[in-house]
């Protein structure tokens, strides 16, 4: 027998135990299950190295007579009312899909290291067997085990010779993966999402009730070693037969059998594998030809049919025990009926004792196998094997050429956007500078006359400075030699760049103006002849004239030899200005 390569074993180990997104199990898990007219609630918490059930409740749903249970809003509101009555408000919950709503298929696929590539292969293979379209399906899977193809028989080798035969025979014991695939319609997932939303809850996971049963049965330690155990779970509207070994679902079948039925209805077409002829049924007593007369007989018929089917598919792993669970009240009768028909030991599954549940929860324990299994499965480090809310998805096929083209377009767009942003920034900055300069120019235009006046004054000042004369001393000297203000006063004074002084004066008489000309000449100034013009003002000064004279460069002014006329007694030009405020 050829040995399996170590690389293949490592790859199978990775696939059989795929990585989950969370690194550690949640601290507390709440699972709910709608079992007919009852709502079953289970809450688990970690305690040391194990997970224990901390709360288990079963309460009737508050549904009105004739209420439509297929309406998610009606069912969600009933769940919310029941939870309020139980004084329990979980933030998130876990639920499960019944066996009748799921299509199960077993596939044999090559060993693949990448779980996403395996998911692609699963989607490709199972798409041909689904009773609905692929775009309407939610598909998840679990790697059950690794198998090897049987060695070729000797009679298949041609007679051409050993060398030719060896070149045409495939290698023996090629490892394969046995994958269990579960598919459910997307409408079913949407239904559970709408139910929890209407109940004010958050759905974090949506598992498979059959696998929840397998997880709970494994926690009860019913099987010894690798024994296969058949679990018969009775519910108000259906029954399920699951064959479980080492927490793995080997066979699952559902049937619509209700306690009120008088005749056995036809079983649902939900078998795990394609139908096969019964084989190895020596441990099963043949059924009588007469019709059953009770619910227990109807269940027994479905169990016997399922055992026939399973024995044909798994002849090397027969069922060692049969366990019955449920809360219909017919479980004991079913155990007795199965004990008469089967040679396999049959017993009633005592969840309270097997799981060491609290004494106050033992009355609600019957029928709670599904929510208990869901809560325990979520608490496992690897999580639920089937989660239709977060299924294992195929690898995304990437078109690198298209990605490169889009990346190039994105890069070009980024460069264009960056260039436009820089251009906009520079335009805005220059526009701000232009606006500031325009404001400064408008302000300068308003002050232009003042600037021109200052320019002229500066020009005159520069001329005075360049002339090298002390014009302030000239002004003081003129103030001393001019007649008093009772006879004459100056209306304006101007000095040209050549040093010519021009005075416009107003005098009381012509003799005063003639006297002014003589005084200026006597002081050393070169005076041009005066032109006297009559022009009275309001102060009684009858004559006006313009006096032009220049100061010779050799003229020396000595202010100590002149005396300024005394200030008039009524002169108020130097008095401070007093503001008068008018009181109101």
C-alpha cells in the first residue's frame, strides 16, 4: 500500500480545519429555535476549558389564531413579545435552518491547499445538481475526510506488456477529499434576517439544525469511539433522522410526520446522497404490509427506511445505537416501537443528565437539542461547520490586464486631478495678490492729490536745502522788519526755486505800501517796483499789492539787531481753543 505524501496530509489538515475569522470563541452565545408553537432559548458561557449551558428556556409563542407564520414580521414580533415575557433581551442571536430547507450533496474533489479554490470547485460541481439557480443559492461546505482511490485490479492491465500497461494506468491511492455541501435558497436566509430584524435582534450566524444535533450529541458522549449513532429528533411539524459519527454528519433525512397524523405521510425528498438499493439490512426487521395506526408507527417506518438507505451507502460503518429526542410527548412510545423493529439498541436521550444542566432547566430541556448544539458550535474555536450567513466564498478571479488598464486610468486621473488642483491653487493665490494690489491702488488714487502736494513740498524743500539758505531765519527777519499788522498783513508767501520771495499783502493805505518797499530795500533786499491795486476787504484794508524781492547771497542777517513788533493786546491767535458744549 503506497504511503500518502506529507505535503498532502498537511494540505488536508488545513482544509479539514479551516481558519475562522475570529481568533477566540465569543464570551457568551445565545441561540434561539422556533419549535412549532414554542420558542426555545439557550445561552452558553465559557467556563475553564469547556462551554456550559447557563440558561435554557422554552415558552409558547404569542401568535394569534390563524396568524401567518410564514410572514417574517408576524413571527419576529411574536419572538420579541416572548423574549420580553421572559425578561431577556440578547444583543445578538444564532439560529438554524431546518433539514427540509437545505439541499445536501457529497462531493469527491482533489486535495487543494487554498480553501477559496476549493470553494470555487464546490460551486462549479454542485451547481449542476441544485433544484434552483445558482444566483438564488447560498452554498457552504465542510471537508469531512480524506479518502484514497482503490488500487487498480489486475484484470484491467492490457496484455501488451508490463511497461506499456504501467504507462497507461493511473497512480494508485490518489488522495481525494470528501466534502459535504449544503445549499439553501437565498430567500430562506433573507427570511431569518427579516425575522430577527422584526424582533429587534441581530443575527450573527445561521447554521444547519442537523449539524447542531450532531454537535449536541457529541457533547453528550453517547457514542463510544468511532461508533455511528442514529439520532431521531421529533418536532411538532417534522422529524429528522441523522446518522452521526465523531461530530460528523454521515446521513440526514427528513420527513413530514406530525403527531396528529393517522397515516404515515410520504417522506421528504431530502436524502443526503442519491438513492441506492438497500443493502446490509439484516439488522432490520421487515415492515408489515398493514398501515400504521399511530404516530409512533409512522415514525418507526421512516426510521426503518432511513436505516435501509444508510446501510446501503455506508456498509462498513453500521449504526451502533439509536437515540430519540424531542418534546412531542411521543418519544417513549417511539423508543418502544423502534426497540421492537430494530435489533440496534434504542434509548431516550437524556440531555439534562448528559450535559449536567441546572435543575431549574430540566423541564425545558426536551426538544432543546438544536439550540444547544448551535450555541456549542458557535462557541467552538473553529465555529459552525455550516454558516449560511457567512459562507466560505470562492476566490475572486482577477483579470490582471483589466486591473492594469484601470490602474493606469486611475493614475492618469490622479495626475490630472493633482495638476488641476495645483493650477487652481496658483490661480487663486495670484488672484488674491491681484485683489490686494487693486485695493492698494484704489487707496493710492484717493490719496493722489496729497501725494502730489507732498511731492511739490519736498521739491521746494530740496531746493531750499540745495540753495544753502536758512529760510526760517529769513522769515523771522521779515517778521521783524515788516510794518505792524495794524497797517499791513500778508495773505500769502511763496519762494521760487531761484530764491525769489513773493508776498501778497493787504494794506490800509498806499503810503504803507511805499513804506514797505523802502523798508525792504533798507534791509538789503533787491525789491522790484510795487504795483498797488485798490481792493478793500472787510477789515478796512483798502489796498493790495504783490511784492517780489530777492535776498542777495552776501546778505547777512543778524536777528539780535532787530526787534519784533509787540503783540497787540486783542490778538487771540495764540490763545488755546475752547470748545463749548451745548447742554440739552
